[in-house]
C-alpha cells in the first residue's frame, strides 16, 4: 500500500427482520459491495468478508449507511489510520463515479 502496512477493513451490514423492519437494507448492502470492490481494486486483500447481522444497526435511519470495522486488537493505531486513508480514497472514487 502507498500508506504502508494497513489494518483490514470489514463492512458490517444490518438486514431486515420480521421484528425489526429495515426496508432499504439491500440498497445499503449494494453500496457496501461496491465499496468493497473499490477497496480491493485499490489495495488487494484489505477487506474481510462483509458481515451480515439480523439487526438494523441504525442503518435504517439513512440510505447509504455502512458500518466499517477498522482493524482488530492486533493492529497498531498507525495501521488503522493507514486503512482509514485507503477507505477515504475509495469513498471519494465512488462519489466521483470512478468506482
């Protein structure tokens, strides 16, 4: 990576359940998949598989809501910051229509 060693990124996505309706969860998941693909194009291996939860995770409050887990207990602060820079690059690419 141009930022050095990085932590891994994982999108955590809520889904619709009978008890907790979340009508736009598939739209949010679609954006998460697009973001994951952009991240992998830019920095292969930076993402972990998307984690789907039978919960809303407040993602029902706004379309395009994605929860991103940055790193794990074994990562340094700098590795997490490096991953955050790459995440920002990917979000900018998608916002500009380049992703």
